[in-house]
C-alpha cells in the first residue's frame, strides 16, 4: 500500500473525480495495492505537488527593529564621537593650557560637563545590563550584578533607551503590562505553587546586593531612574553650553596678553561640541520615543510575528541585543541578527528564562506558515539546536512543561522534512526521548504469569494527552523513512507503547460524547503501526514479526472492527495493519487464530447501505481477507466454517466488491486442503458470472476473473461445464479467442496486472485438458506463437502473488516457464 497517502496530520487532499461510475467498476483500479508492485515514482507523486509548492516570500518583521537599532546607533555614535572630541579638547586644550587663566564659572562649567560626558563615555560597556535584566519581567525583582552598580553614575545611554517603553507603560497605569505579564506568567509557570529546584549558581534577580532595598533595585525602577538622569544630564549640558555661548562672558583679555588670546575661541569650540553632543543625544531620545511610544514599533513587529502578548518580552530582548551590537561593535553588526538565530542562541543558554523565550519564538515561527520553511531550514542545519530540542523532551519537571511542549511541537514540524527527520532520528537517544513523551502506566501489581492492567495517565496538573499526541505525530513523520522505521523498532519499549495507544474498547468507540483528542490518539497510533508494518525489505519483515508478537496488537484491532462502526477511518487503518502483517506466515496464523477477526472482517466486507464513494473500508476488508486466505490452509478452513461461499459468489456482481471477492474465492480454491472439496462445490455457482466478466471486462477485473475461472471449472464435471457454457450463451472457442487476444495485448508483463498471462495459461491448460478439440482451436488461433513470445519476455514480476513495494512476496509454487512448457506439450502432443 502507499504508505504516504495517510501520513499528513489531519490534512485533506481534494481531487477532481471524473467518470466515477467507470472507475467504480474497476474497484479503484488506479490505486496501487499489495497485489501489484509499486514504483517509487507512484509513491512520491501523491506528495510531490505539495512538496514543490512553496509559499510566497514574506517580509521579515524583525528587519524593522534592526534598522531602527542601526539608526539609533548612528545617532549614539555621532553623539559619543562629539563627546569624546569635546572631552579631549577640554582636558588637553582648556584644562591643560588655560586652567590657570580660566574664569571661575568657566572652570566649573567645564568640570561639570566633563564629569557628565566622561562618565557616559567610559561606562558604555555595561549600559545595557539593566535593560536585559528588565526584559525578563516587568514586575519581578531585578537585582543586577555589583559590576553594573559600580559604573552606574551615568553608564547607560542605551540602557535608558530601552526604558522609554517601560516608562510609557508606567505612565499608563500598567494595564497593558499586567496583561503581558499575566500571559507570560501563565505560559511559563502553569504550576505556580511549585518551586523550581535549587541551582548551584545565583540568578541575577535573586542576588541580595543590598539588604532591604529590593524595590529600589527592581530593574524597571533602576531603568526609570537612569532614564531621568540621562535626560537631566543632557538638559544640563544644553543649558550650560547655551548660556555660555549666548553670553560669551569668558573674561577680559588684557592687551598684549598672549597667554589668553586664544582662550575665547577654545571655549566657544568646547561649548559648541558639548551643545551638539547633547542635542544629538536628545534627538536620539526623541526618535526613540516617537518610534516606540507613539508609533508602537515593538507592538507592530510583535503582531506581525504573531507571538502573542507574552511575545512582547521576546521582541524587546531581541531589539536590545541588536542595539547593543550596533553600539558596542560596528553599526552594521545588528543587521546580521534575525529572530530565529536569536532564539536558537537563547535555547542553548543555561538560563530557564532564556530557554523559555527561545523555545517560544522557535515554536511560533515553526508553526507559522509565513516563517516555517525558513525557520525549519535553519534549525535543521544546526545539529546542536536539534540535540537541545531532543534533550528538552526529557524534562519532566512541571515547571518546565511549556518548554518541553514547545520543543515537542518544533520537532513535530521539523520531522515533516525528510532530511531533517533523518537528522532527528540520527541523534543518539532521540527515539528514547520521544518515547518519554508517551505516558502510559501499567500497574506494578502482578505476577509473572499475568499481564498487569494498562492505564493512560490523566493528571489535571500536567497535559499528558497533548504530549501523547505530539509523540505519535513525530513518530508518524519519522516513519516515512525506511531507515527510521528500523530505528523505531529497535528502540527498547517503544513499539509496545505505541500499540498500547491503539486500544479502544466499546466505551470509547460507541460513546457519543467522546473527546476528539481520544479518537485522534487512537488514529495516530494506528497510523504509526500501519507505516511500520508496511515497511519493505528485511526491516519490514522484522517489524511485522515484532508487532504481531505483541499480544495486544490483534485483539485491539479486533475491538476496533467490532465496535468502531462510527469510526470508519479507524477501522480502515486497523484492517490495513492486518493486511501488512499477513505478509508473514506466523502473523497470518495469529490473526486467523484470534477469535472473531475473520468474522468481523467478513461482516464489514458484506456490510450494506454504504455509499459507493465511501466504501473504502469494505474494499480494505476484502484485500485483508484475500491476504489471510493466501497460502494458509488453517485460515481457509476457518473461512469455510463461516459458510460465506454463497455471499462471496453474490459479491462478484457488486462493482466495488467483485475484485476482492474473486481473489478470496480463488485463494480458497487454491489453498484449501483436499477434505474441503465438498464445502467448495458452491463456487461453481460463480461460473456464469466469471465467464461473462472474462468476455466483457478488461484490466484488473478481467485478470482476477480469469484466475478464478481456472479453479472454479475444476469443481465441475465435463457435463456441468458444457451445460454452463450453453446457459451463458458462450462457446468455448469464443473463450479461447479472448484468451489468445489477451496474450497478444500483453506481450510484456504488465505492472498493473502482473498475473494475467499466468492465469490465461492456467485456464488454457484446463480447457485443453478438459476437451481435446480445444487444442486444435488454440492451434488455429496461434497459441503456440504467443507462448513462445511469453518464453522470451517472462519476468520475475509474474512469479509472485503479492508485493511489498518492488519486492515480490508469496512466490507461486509453479513458475510461468513450467506452465508454458505444459501448455506447449499439450499443443505438440496433438
């Protein structure tokens, strides 16, 4: 089966349907089945159009912030440059050359301005520490390090820049800040009454810098204090410099006094530099205030990023980091930042707050259609980030529930890309970490001779259901790759966990008020098991063995078949699992030996009242029954005990069931033991239907009817077969002509009907053995020539009854070469 047709999470694919009635007659002949090989192209075609479709390129919201940071940095560096020049001018020229000759007021004015500017210039390296601390919370204590306090006399120009927003919030009775913090608090601390485990290092918000001073050293309050000090100092510079430039009362210079003749010019230059520097600084503040407070730039970017109320903290932190880079390094350094890389850096931090912010940003961007492709690409090429996300899956502390949930959702999106899924599964311990998301508990009370009761954990304080869904979704996407299926099977304890979630009893399946999440859990677990069971090659063989050996697998599916009439999707998935498991002989016997499975499958197969375009479950049931009857004497005996031969014969006239019914009847005739002859005599009633179908139908339906005819006629005497041909109004030469025409049509083994030439030869052998005159009929029609052509074009394709991908399974006991030789011998003997 095409494993990929049902793997996309809760998605829908809309197809244009034309000539539905004709396609119904072929019973979905366009859909690949296990009875024909599948090419890789046919497997990938269903998803290729979706894969190639790329969303349109969207604007990157954070570019607005990095551009804003650059413009502010230009103003800041220009002001700093002028301030530095003024500082040098004052110390070298004025205080160095004119210190003794300066007027008293000029001396003190220069000293005050120098103190203000000097403190600002030499303390800039620590000026953003308070702002970073303030981003974690608008209300939490934010005691910063002693190093920041030492340089806080005037150390933050940019520190206060980030404060405009908090100040504007403070002016507006903090209603918005309360909304933001309530959202953030709910997200990051769902279990607020539980305290995080103690760590071996200090958190900046916990440092008791000074006793009884927590309110004073709240990050928000320190930022506001520094903001007003910055404004006051800049205003003082403007006032002092303007006063001196206007009055120019720099003292009289005596005639001939060469020591003082340049003093006035030097003072004018200094005060001009100080005034320009202060005005640039105030211009920067005004620009900041305009963009942040009135244009609400941070809010707009947050809205475009769709991060929600709590995302405003992340946006502010990103902006402060970009601005800090522009100020402390090149003004272009901040332009290289983006939200995804920023979040990836935070994710690798040891700070829980930074981890939370990083996980939230990546989660939102990965789930957003605009940004998901770029986000997942960047995450996918960073093995360290993937390892970090995988590690977070093991964090079971209730305080870390949101981080763990974010990591699981990011990985669920990441695993949807094939290359990324290989990277995820390739990380040591990744599947064990994913397994840790599945929460099923078995009672510890029980002896060695019994299996303890299973119970899904349901704790109001922890969202186990969500983690179960995400774990199954990740596994479903990982299972798209063949190698990953093997790794899933080799992960200790994972397969039984997945199968435990397929349990759905009467109470769940028949309950009208059942929650969609419970049904979704069963559905996803069935999808994962189906994908594992349909894996090809030796890996698939081992997986099917392990799945069938879990004692709950088949019984869980039986319950779904019995009680799940209201959930046809679950029934179809369960049936497809049985079909795949039936590839293995031991599993086939286990399925048939599990009471009620065959009965439930026939009940679904013969179910009436289903619309023609909604009977996929019935078709799947027919395919499963055909597989279970193939090469299994025991299952054929069990089916015959159910007395369904008459109904199967009747199903040959139902368009959507006749292909499966023909296969089941053929397998019953082929693989039943010799003592079942009398029970199978009822198949002779199908002869007229089969004969008419051979004469009028084509392709797959014609193939299965020819295959059934060769066995049905064996249960008829010569007289009975002659009477049947007369009653139908078809002569044996007419049938012989059709058979020869089929061989001429299919000169090479067809993929869609790989057994049709084999079945034609089998029927021709019966006809020539049954009546010698048919040998002459075949000779006249050129049968020998067609058989020689088959000898030259035979393929391994024609020697198998079922296929797993391109691998043939269930080899026919008689090769097509042997059949050709038998037919040729009959023709030559004549």
